[in-house]
């Protein structure tokens, strides 16, 4: 059975500056790599120099939208000093997309921070708000004529959880839960002001955010399991989510996970048990397409347009990706039929890239990258997605 998406639907893929551009040595992740905390990114995919080639491939694959991020450390390498060459580079990137009929969704902050900002205290600094709003103002003024969709933050909860609780990402603090909650609240406050700054400069701009939401459910329908789900969901799906959803023109959804939660009260070792996974990605993440439907329905209450800004899997052999895309889109279409204002789907990722603490081990790309030669090769699943993009139809 054919499932047709509405006219004007956005189809494409996403990337992030640090993960694909290469040559970025003045942000907190590059510093962490030098200190041995995380793998070195180095040249990555050299997308900084090859963006036109990559956009040609995106166009060939039927994409009419592309999400990417602007690297703050390139734009403002020193406090208050903006790099005009970097500003012009991203202008050329935006024009290259425009010339190919591809609509950009521009992420302002995709986790990485300039070293100078971190040295001043990062997000916990009293001056953090002013620094970020100055950066936002510059971007909006510079690119007002080229950007309609601004994604202010990418998954704002994730770097806080990993940076202040788990400790495997910058700034590599562990179990600082109260600090983490403070930073989450601070970032949400800055977001509200960012929204107003952009709208004051460009009232026609569409301003939103992108958060990764997990579909949680209990193993058994018991009080203790339902309570555990409620608490874990509150933290993992961002305690400040309502602040974001109340101050946006659209919601960006990133869906990767479904998690069943069971509290083991009567085991020899008390603890929380999660999924009994069957079909999994190379990352070990469970493939559960139905979850995206439930998350989309939960967002319906906000009465905002929704774009899937990331959805994908690590699959080096391209074994599951075609079915993964098709099955998730079938559930997306069901959500659309049930009244969700869904307007676009951006797959993660356009190409293989630096996968943060896992380096270049995981392969998320519609396009395979040979990291020695930097040759690009389109995977078979990308052609399956191409047909969906060009026909606006997914077949159940």
C-alpha cells in the first residue's frame, strides 16, 4: 500500500560541522582529543573543501533539504573577534545549497564550543548568555537572506548528561548532577532569548530546536516500573522541554531509541534492566520503528510543525538501512494521518563521519567514505531513499 506524504514535504539528510568538515583544532573536542580523552577527528571527511561535491550527491539522491551546523570556533576563534573568511565560507555553503534547490536547516550549536568560551567557564560562566547571543546576532544578520530555518540547539540535554554526569565528553566531569541540572536550565533560558534575538532581526525566520527523545515503556505494568519510566523519561527527554516547545516555530525530533525499563527489586543485585534487544544496529541500538510514532503523537499537544531532524543507524554493511528508513517512514505517515503536523524527514547522516567518542568506527552514512582516499560511494539504501524523496511516497 502506498503512503503519500503532503506536497512541499522536506526530504534530505543531516551533518554536523565537527563531524565532517575537518581541520577544526580550536574547540573543546579538539582539545579533549589532544588530552587523550576522545579520538582525534583530524581531516574527517574534508567536507569543508568538498561541500559542493557532497551537495551534488545529495541533489543526485533527490534531497530538497539539508541540515548542517556552523562551527562557532571558526566564526569566532577569539572572544569578540570574528573571522571574515569563515563567515564568507559558510555564505558560500549556503549559496551552494540554494543553487541546487536544497533548503538549508542551519544548526547554530551542535555541541562543540570555542576553547576561549570553555576557558571562561563555558555554559556555567556568568557571561555565557552574552557570548552566545552575540554569536547568534552575527549569524542572523549575515545570513538573513539565505536561511529560513534556524535550529538553535542540537540535543541540548545530551552534552550536559555526558559532560557533567557520565563524564565521557567535554568538560569530562562525573556525577555532578546538580551542576548538570543548573546547566540544563541555563541553556534553556539562553534559548528563549536566542529565539527573540533572531525574530527581532528577521521576523520571517523559522526558529526551533532539535532534541533527541526516547520512547520509554515499562516491561510490566506495575507501579514501580511506571514510576521508573516517569523519572528516567523526565531526565533523559530534557527536564526543560516545555520551555523549548513553548518558544519555537517548529520542533525538531531526533529519534534513535526505544527503551523498556524494569526495576529488579527482588534480584540478588538491585538495579534497572533495559531492553532485551533483537534486531540491532552496529552500535547495539535496538531498531524499533514504531517508537517514532508514539513520540510524534506525544508532541502533538504542542501544536507546532515537526521536522525529523535526525533518524538513522550505524550499519557498515548497509544490511538494515533500507528497511529502517522505509519502516520509520511508514510509522511517520501513520502519525501524520493521526493529526501530527509533520513536514520533513532528514536522515542521519548524509555521509559517514566522526561519531564522537567512537571516532570513525561507526558508519551512519547514506554515502560511504573511504577515510584514506576520501572517496565517496553511494550506498544501495540511498537509492531506496531517493525513490521515496522523488515520489513523496513510501510503500508499506
